[in-house]
DNA sequence: ATTGAACTACCAATCGATAGATAGACTGAT
DNA sequence: ATCAGTCTATCTATCGATTGGTAGTTCAAT
């Protein structure tokens, strides 16, 4: 019903498959069932669409993660973020949106690059606080380790077309807290 | 001197910055100082150029890594592969070529996707043998963990524009052998 | 004379983006 | 209640630029 939302849905899927340089307004329009001029009406430039898509992606992630410093055990929190990435692989067969954007970060329009950076900063902060609440000796390093492991595992499991690779690679995520 | 090599050099740089969908024959031609028709002479299609670029990238990596089962201590071997990835970040300011390609794997022409997959398989095999030679309890899992950590650390350090992030994220690579 | 490697010139298709028209829904004054 | 004016969201049509790719030519080296 909401065309604007449907446009972001289509853009998210396209970017997660082919990156920012790998989709066009006409493809998005065809996905949604409108003309490309209508997509430009909602998002004047491709940068606007990319930034809006990344912003919504971050918002939805944070909703799924919940409070980083609540009473849940660290293992539960880590399983939660791990499940989000794993679902992207198993359910959608797609990259993390910002993983795809991050791979081409230095060729992105400024607003898209900024949103991508914000995504990773927010992920790092959430993980750092989760680790710190658990009394981790180096929560900052643990946070970037965990984040790198998740993004890398997704990238490689998808490239090798093997979910087992993701599970093998993320075994550590439970234990190095 | 060798135009063909210069074309692959340019393609490698472009792909590592903007991905497979983010460069054109005309850009490559301009980089090298020839016309786009000359690039097509050496590489008839974009898929040919992409696959050749990935193949050379793998070959150069394997040369840098050396024998996976020689007498070097595991820590030295891991430092070697870690340095290769770190150099890509610090010296070139670029992604791993196959990290960039892997992020868009399901939208790549078949020959390029295949070469990308081969790259990760070769990396995994090298790491698995290095871990196994050292008596690691689960060399297969350790190999994909290490590979995921390296690719993920590169991706996130570049996105956050902070080399420290790479070093923090890859601290584990030495100890979990 | 043949060949490798470059060139000029072009193709149809697609790119992101814009202009202008239109149909319907809402708003406020009569 | 009606009508004029405005707004929203879409459309058709088009722009100049660029895309991957091709045909045919030139020229130096063998």
C-alpha cells in the first residue's frame, strides 16, 4: 500500500544483492510497479534513496537487538545479533546491507557513505556496551572482533554458498566474551 | 610497457574501490592511456576482464603466502596473511579484491563469481593446512574463522576509516591457533 | 605479406534526472 | 453544499551522458 516503503524494500534487496552501483531507478520502479519518475518523486537522487535505505536498515536492526545493557546474559545478546546476520543469509540469501555498502565505501555518495559509517558505529557501540556490562577486559576490541567476524562470515559463507561456513566462523562469538 | 598488465592493474584498483558494477571500460582505458576498444581487444567482455583480474590476484596472494605446511611456526604464517590484508588497507587504502567481489557475488557474471569462489576456497585450504600442521583441534573451523576475521576487519576498518579497528579486530588471529 | 595492437567511429541500450501533464483528494470560503 | 484552489502522487516523454560491445582502419614489427 505504501509506495515509499515498497521503494525502500526494493532498494534494500537490490543493494544487498548487487551493491549501490548495481541497481537502477528503472529496476526499482519495475519491482514496485510504478515508473522511474515516481521513484524520483519520493527520492530525488540515488544518494537520497541509498541513505534512506541504510537509515531504515539501522533502525530495524537496533529494534531487533534491544537494550545493550539490560539484564540478559551476554551470550543471549550475542546470539541475538548473530541470529540477525544468520537470518540475512539463510532466510534472504543476501548480504548485510551495510556490508555490501561498506565494500564500496570510498566510491559512495557522501550521504550514503555517512549512513554506512553510522551503521557500523552503532553496531560497535551496542556490542561494546554489551561486553562492558559483562565485565569484559577489553570491550572495545571484543566489539570490533565480533562485528568483523559476523560481517566476514556472512561475506565468505555467501561466496562459498555454504551456511556451514557461517556457523563454523561464528563459533567464537559465544566464547570470547 | 605491457598494456595488458596495466589494464589488469587498473581493473584491480577500480574493483577494489567500487566493485564490479562500479567501473567501466572507458575508465580503465583512461587510466591506462588507451581507448576502450583496445581494452576490448585484450579482454573481449567485462566478465573476461573481471575473471582475469581475480585470477591474477589469487596467484599473487599465493606467492606471498608461501608453503602452508613448511617449517615456519603457525604464528609466522598467520602474521604473513594478516600483513597481506593489512597492507591492502594501509598501503593501498583499498578492499581485498575478492572481498569487494564477494559482496556482490550473486550479481556477478558466472566466470567472475567462479574465480571469486576459487579465491576463498584457496585461502581456506591454505589456512586449514597451516592450522592442521600445527596440530589444531579443528583446523577447518579455525581456517574460516581466520578468513572471516580478516575480510570483516578490512571491511569495517575501511568503513570507519580507522586502521586501529583492523588491528583490534585481528588480535585474535595470533592466539586461537 | 602477415600479424598484433592500437586506433576512429559508431551502435543500441541504459543511466540518473527533469519537465510538464493529469487525475484525484483535500481545504477553505462562500 | 458547492466550487475554486492547492496538494499529492503518479504518469508520459524526453534530456544528455554513459554503458558494454562491434566494425573497420591504420601502422609498425616481423
